[in-house]
């Protein structure tokens, strides 16, 4: 089996764990030549040792459909690390790269990484509940323009330029909708003033944006916006609002609610140890 980029990024998470002082227990189980890690799909090298599969025999484990192989086979070094409580609890809202890990817990950080994703490969996960398995179940990003994210049980691809276009076009869309309803140029609304109050989130054209992705009206456009977009006067670039997926609307929610969107990344949670640590 050709090694995929999945283990590479999980190795990045592993290196990040090593870089932050975590101890790696050496594998103790023989692996079958040509076999792969049942969680991430890492192709075992000849002679490489694996670890006891932590999902084996667990009555609470219900992510078997996401596994790449047999549930009783040994798992790889990276997966035994990301199975641990630190990843399940403390690193459940993060981006993992080969260089380290960054938090995406806040709107500001989510907005930054959605608009300025890191160099691939990377894994973008946001847990919605405690002890969700996220990393090994999330496809690895290989592009900065179209990349997968996982939000709790929901995984899918988002398009960076589509999200950015919708965000930048939002004030113009809302003004055009107001003009459309007024039958001519409507009063120009003042841009929102910066404030710590939650009510100052940027106005948007949706009935609801739900950060947990469960509300049935999440990502549904308001009726007056829908009416405008269906009218002959709607500019073609506004069609982007008809093309957004639920996950892209989730991303827009973070962007609309961000108090500041930095051009450069925040400090990492943890930096990857040198790759030589793998051989230690
Ligand atoms: Zn693995």
C-alpha cells in the first residue's frame, strides 16, 4: 500500500506531542508485512512494531465505520498518541501540521485559518462534544484552496475563496436587498461599531448560523434575500450565496463573529519536535 499523507500529518501531531514533552511508548506488537494501521491507514514498514488497538473490545467505541482496517490489528505510533486524553479533551479544536498545532477554539482564530490556511498537509478539527475521535477520522488537507474540516460528526470540504467572497460581498448584498425592498436606493446603514457585546456581530443574510450545525435553518437565506437573489437585478457574483455548503456557512459564522482577523497566525499551542525525535 502506498503511504498516504494521513500518517504524515498524524506524525506531525505526534512530533508536536513529543515537542511538548509527551512520552512515547514504544510499539510492542509485530505487524504483518503489507498491513496498515486500522485507524489512519499508515502502511507499516518491514519490522515496524505496533500498539494494542485501544478500540478492541471497547463497548463505547462507535467509530468503527471510520476505520481503515481490522479492529483487532495493531495501531501505529501516531494513532496511539492521538487516542490519548490530551487529544480527545485539550486538543479537540485545533489544526495539526508538520510544524506544530494551533488552536481554532475562538472565532478570531477560526476566521484566520479559514481565510489563511497553513501550508498543507494539515488536519482541521473542531470537536463539539467531549472525547470525540477527530484526527484519524478527518481527511488530510492537501490544498489551501479546497480543504477538509471536521466539525464534530460532520466532515466535508470547504472552499476558501468561496467563503472569502461571501464574506466580502455580504455588506453589498444587504444594501442591494434593502434597495430592492425600497424600490430604489435605500438609506445606507452605518458599518457596525467594534464592541465586546455579542449583538455587534457583523449583519448577515441568513436566518440562522449554527456553530453546532444542528439547527434546521442553519445556512438558510432570509426570505427577502432569497427574493432579491431570484430577481433579474441580482448581480451574478451574488450567486455565491446560493452555493455555500453547511460547513462553509459554519465558517462564515466564525468570520462574522470575529472581532479581529489577523493576517499572520497566532502563536502555536505546541511546536513539532525535530523529526530526529522519531528515531530516538
Ligand atoms: Zn495510525
